[in-house]
């Protein structure tokens, strides 16, 4: 093999065969209260027939939760809801998170992403939200207010499918290992040294298993991400970096992804425990305004 090929990332030709069983599992699902239209074989489904602004009874909530755990990201169109309705919907799934770094909307639990020629989109790296917290989020509900005519899509990847598709020797290598997650290389960069030290006291580096088990489905998924994971505990720096690089490479496989094209009043509700996302920053200098409300989850185990 040539030196160029040796140094290249591993090449995979042909089908990712385990996707067939994921698709079969999803094909067998049925829901009474709404229609579900899958958007890719692994994850992502449009939900039709639900008005997110209306109060939700327990049976509808339970069906939506089941759909969320199975499809991992749910899409809704034409939801012209108020901020209070947005928050009320999210609150049916758990307590709401207040983000200590991102800009607020009208209430502390609302994160407002208002991008224009000066405030540019920087969420274009694969990540799982707030993995630097001891208790990261269960999920988020993101609503579009203003979107470019083209561009500004968001992509999600199925971290269960990523884990399942890893070679057996790599699965063995990460089994039982802990990775450390830290806010300093992202949000920390905008802080003064004193501010960073202050936030550090509140948010010390978080230790999470590299392989996490979903608290509802019981399925395993890979839980490291490019922007918040600093290193693998107990490995020399170069080995930790190499191992994470191999894992990140698998996260970027297109077969495990879904890509959502936003319209005004579209809503995406994702399971942050089993997915990562990437907001495409390809629309500058056009405007893109979104609001996110995030639900607190549980300690990864
Ligand atoms: C985020 O990373 O939560 C933002 C996603 C987006 O703006 O599409």
C-alpha cells in the first residue's frame, strides 16, 4: 500500500449492513395519534397531525416520547407557536435547562440563535449539547423564525448506529472507558481568565462513559464529540487523540445521518442522548433566527 493510502482514514466500501435491522425495527412501529413519515433509514421522521401549541394529554405525550426514542429526531412543519407554547411543550418532557453561556431569548430557558452578517453560525461541528455538564440534556426543541431561502440545514447523526457499526476490536477497546468533557475549548474561549475560573468552579470537567446506555431503550451508543470531549481518561495524549479521531471519523458517516431543510415555523425535537447534530453554516451573510428550549436529562451511564 502506498504511504498516501496508509495515512488515509480507513476506507469502507459497500453497504453498512446493520442499517437493515434498524430500518426493519422502525418499519414495524405504528402510532395512533399522528402520522409518521421517516426521513432517512436510521433516524429522523416528520410527524403530521400534531399541533404543538395545544395542550397535550398523557397518551399523546407518551406516543411522542416513544417516537422520539425510536426516531431520535422528530420534525414538525407549520407550527406558528408562541414562546410560551414552545416552553409548555418542552416542559411536558422534563425540567427546562438554563444555558450558562448562550444568548437568552425572552425567558432564561430560551436560547436565541440570531445569525446575520456580524453574528455568524458557529454550530457547524458535530456535537451533543452540553456534554460538559454532569447531567447533560435529554433533548431540545428548536423552532425556526427566519431561515434563508436555501442553506442553513441541520444534520443529525444516529450515535446508536455509529456504535453498532464499529469494528468489534474497537468496541472492545472503548468498553468501560471514560472520556472527559469540558466547556473551555468552546464557550471558555470567549471568557476572561477570571470568568473562566469562576465558571470552572460551577462546571468542572465531566467524566462520562464513552459507550452510554440509553435510559429508555436500553440500547448502547457512542458518547464522545468533537467540540466538548477533551480526552480519554487513562491514555497517553497521543493514544487518546488517535482513538478519538477514529471514533469521530465514524460519527461523520453519511449513512447514519438525516438532513433537515428548515422552513419558517418548522420545529425539530431531538433526543440528545442518542444523537449528535451539526448546523450547516453555509448561508452567510443571510439571516437565520432560531430558538431552542432544552430539557434536562440524566447522568450518562
Ligand atoms: C444547536 O447546535 O443546537 C443549533 C442547531 C441549529 O441552529 O440548527
